[in-house]
C-alpha cells in the first residue's frame, strides 16, 4: 500500500492547529512531545489514514466537539450497515453472499454506474466476466477455497462496490471510506470533522485498498479484478466494518482547526506498542455510549479477526 508524504509539522503547526486534550485544554509540553514522537514513529511504521465526515454530530447525538470526542474515543466509527438493526447480507460469507456480489456488480455495469470512470483496456476481462456469466459464476470459483481466501475475495468485491458509491450498496455497506491524503478528507468533511487514524502493518485485511493496488489473492485464484483506480484522485482506502477507537489518535474540527487527541496516547506503554496493537481503551461504558447514538450494531476484533455482533440492547 502506497503512503502519502506525512508531515508531523502539518498537524503540530501551532499557527494552524490547536492540539487539545479531551476537556479542551492545550496539551502540556510533555504531552506535546509524546504526540510528536508518536507521529514520527507512526509515519515510519504504519499507514496514516484520514476520514472526513460532516454528519458526525447527528450520528453521535452531540452538539459540541469535546462531548463528541469522548464518544468517538470509546466506540469509534462504523459503516452505514451498523445503523440498521437488521444484519447485512455482506457480513456472512456463504453462497448467498457471492451470488449477491455478482448480481450487484452486474447491475452496476448494466446501469453504467462506472461509465464515467477511466476506460482502461485491462478491465475488459472484468466487464466480460460479470456481463456474460451466470449469477453462480463467482461462487463456483471460490466454493472450494479456504475460509481465509473466501474472506479476502469477498473483501475485495465488497470494497469495489463500496468505492463505486452509495448508489450501489445504499445503506448496506459495512465499509468506511478513508483517504491516504489528509487534504482530500478535509474536503469531504464540509466543516465537520476529520478522523485522524492509522492502519497497523500487522493487521491484515483491515484496509482493502482498490486504488492502484493489485490483490494477489484475486490474481492467484484467476478471478477478475479492476486493474485501474476508480477514483485515483481520492487515494481511497476502504476500511472493513469501521474505525476502531484503538486506532484513532485524534479528531480534527475543520471549522475551528482544533485537534482533540485521544487520551489513551498518554497512558502507559511504549509508543511502538500503541501503534502495532492499538491503544488500550477503557470501554466499560461502551454499551451505554453506543445506545446514545444512531448505531444499532457493533463489532470487535479478536486476533485481528473482525466479529459482527448482535444488535445493541435497548
């Protein structure tokens, strides 16, 4: 996965940004030094990603930045499918999922949903596969694959559909769009906030990047793949299920240029451990906090495998 040049000073420039704690106070010199060290190591050992979101205050039932931050640093952010109490078909890996994926991609091709995207010759086999085969074609090619391979294949095609836009998946998407470029995410925020997060190198499958990225599993299984970026200018990375609070180091208000830093950064433990394994988050208030949002479901990670759970109890 390609990185975008990451400048520590970009976020620590006091003329542009104010780095604040969870209560709105400016970080002390000691905490600023730790933040600087964190960003320095992060830029070298992980993949910084950003997400601009203009609807967060409504989604989290909050009106001020500090109350919003407190919720985000406990529950993170999730894909649209988590707002619906019904279980998304895109979360269960079986024959039905692959048939659905085939039909959705075929429908997108027929409706010319990708008609305005770059006409790249390498995509002809992709178009031919989903235009001429029957709806079981994708399943027949993966039915004898391992569970891990089926997961990777479904990740790829779900992320492809998500990248096409909400007019394909609508509210069924269990992905979040992020960007490798902070400036692009800021444009999407529309005076909302930008999530400042990262993808740890030891977390396989967390970021599914279609942008200029060859998926080796898809190629090895001789499955059709989209060879050229759909939205190259967005430098998009699709995040499976959502952003865990363990991997969000801060949120930025694009209206006030205030950065609220995740307090977990200043807890015990080495910076490298935080980056590799995520922050140690106190989530004893998780259920209570989640109920006071629009979310109806949640997920968690065990050994870097993501689990989709039952609806949150009222």
